C-alpha cells in the first residue's frame, strides 16, 4: 500500500512540478547513490529540497529513498502524518531531547541496514532563503559506527526562493542542483562538517 501511494504521489504530482514548473538544472546526477545503505547530505532552505532530491530517482527505486525528518513537525496532525508516512516515507526523528542516542538512531540504522538511502540535512532545520546555517554534528554521530556507509553531498540553490520558510505556495524559479562525489565517514565531526561546508561554499558560490 505505502509503496503504491508513494509511487503515484511522485509520478502524478511531484515529478511534473519539479521538472516542468521549477526549471531545474542538475549537475553530477551520476553521483547519486543507487543502492543503500547510503546517506545524502544536502543544504536546506525549503521543503522542496527533499521532494526535488527524491524526484531525481526513478520510480522503481524511490521506495528506498527516505528522508529523516522532525517528528514534532511532520507528525503533528493526522493529515500531515499520513502524507509524511505514505507519500514521502519519512523516518521521524524526536527533537525533544528526551530520547537516548541509541533510541534516536534506531530507525535510521535499521533503514541503512535494510539497504535504504537516507536524506539528512546537516544544518538540521531550514534556514533563511539561500543562506547557509551552521552545520550540526548529528550526521556524524548517526554514522560514526557505520563505516561502510558513504555520504553524498548536494548543493542546492533557488529552492529557498521558490518555496521559502513560512510560505504555503511556491513560485516558478530557476533552481540549481549540484551532486558531489560520495565520501567516506571521516574520523571526527569537525572534519566532516569542514568538508561539507567547503563543498557547499564552493558550489553555491559558483551558481550564485
């Protein structure tokens, strides 16, 4: 049931919007991980970020692509919960601070072990349109014991203007997506965040 709903949602609604209305320019599409476990690490300015990345995958793979998203927002009511669960397939993450790290990462680790491809934003939450926020350490701590997992960085520009935070409707806008080479998990969070920050800054500057 979930698989069919998700495929129809992207085939009939999301993919037509992303590729017809937004005017998307993509570089490095061949770098997208095709099999899991793997993690995609994009910058974050809009709810469109997740939908755009998932739309880059063929429908026969899209079931395996799952964003990690805040449970307090995406599971806050019955309608949002249904969309998040059946149409997008999120892995809810508790941001309250009441869960242990083991419990917090239990479902993401299970998904990686099942060969799924996760989307996790290193900034944590959306920032101001087209402005990078400080990178957090959650991505490293999620993966520090998963040395066989690769991280694929993605720099996106324009989506914050197409659907900025606090807005319900999007406007057509020329958007850029640059997909970097997969990278191994480094020895500590500082190296990871510095590497990701450098990738974002270089590529976002080039397409600004």
